[in-house]
């Protein structure tokens, strides 16, 4: 897999970047409203859960935590404990 990373890509193609980000975030924002908040969205959608790196102040991404020597907690356990 090849990744292309340019930190300032959005400013180079601002119109295209705006449409791309809008197409990604609008359905998520609508889901947040329809499901009664971000907590419910995280609980209901595994894809969103996989994108959460920090939840209520706790690092939830094991690989990132290991990379930087930080403690991490299992997001599934955190979400279940808050239901």
C-alpha cells in the first residue's frame, strides 16, 4: 500500500479538499445527530470505533501507544463501562 502525505495539501487544492472533507464528515455528523450523540455512534459503528485514538482522556490505539511508550486502554471496555 502506498500512502501520499503532504501536510499542506488542503491549501494547495482548497476547493477539492473542501468537497472531499465535506463528503466524508457530513454523513458522520448526520449520524451523530440521528443516533443521539457521539457516544452512541462509537457504540453502534465499528468503523468509527476503529478511528478513535483517544476516548475520555485515555489512549485507545495500542500501536500508537506502544510507539510512544504510553499506556492504553481497550476502547470497547471503555465504551461498555459508560453505557
